[in-house]
């Protein structure tokens, strides 16, 4: 990804969702654990498999980052329509089953965060300077933030964080 064509690469991730699962359903679960590490790992694998169906999505398992090549997305004959990117994001979000695992989440609000950012990158090939990667959190989607669960901190969740507490 370190070429002159990297301006066409959008880096996105769903690790804030995985971090939320880990922190609220494993580490801080009141009344017993709601999810086990193996279940969280199953969510990671399911989201990986859903994304890899689209050949324009490349996945790095260590950082849980997706790399989407927008040089092959467009309206011409040899390019894939941007709607395929939206469909892939929807299928990845569906693997987390958030409507049943996370109380109060609005799937449409979460998807809108991804869609707006993808649409902006598609049109302008630009991400804000302080937000080089697209990693939306569950903030402003109906999920209640607590003092012990900082939703913005979830952006930096990695596989190493999952392995530490095993």
C-alpha cells in the first residue's frame, strides 16, 4: 500500500465494534459473561469471511484493518460500482448481529457513518487529516456510553488486546 496509488486506498475497520463486544460483554459484564473470547473470535472470523467475498477488500488480521482499492471502483465497464462496497459493508455489519447483541443500537445510524465516509472518499479521495482511517464507533447510534466504557477508545482495539486477557 506504500505506492503512489495509495491515495486510492481507503482504510477502514470494524474493530470498534469488536472492542465494544470485548469490553462490555467479556471484561465488564455484570451478572456473568455474555460473550466468551471464542465467540468474539468467531465474530472476527465471520466479518473477515464476509468482507473477503469482495475482491477489492484486503484484510490485515493483526491490525483488523480493511484496505479498499478505489482505483477499481467507478461507472466504467472495467470497474465495479460503488454500490458493491456498500453491500459488502452491510454484509460485514450483519455478521455482528448488533440488533441482538447490543442494546439500543441503531443499525441505520451506524451504517450511515460508513456510507457517508465511503461516499466522500469515492468522490474526493480524501479523508480528514486527523481521521486517516475510517473506524466509526457506536457513539450516537443509541448505545449508552458509560464512564468505564469510552466508545472512542474502541477505535484502537487490536487483536493483541484480545490475547492479553485470555
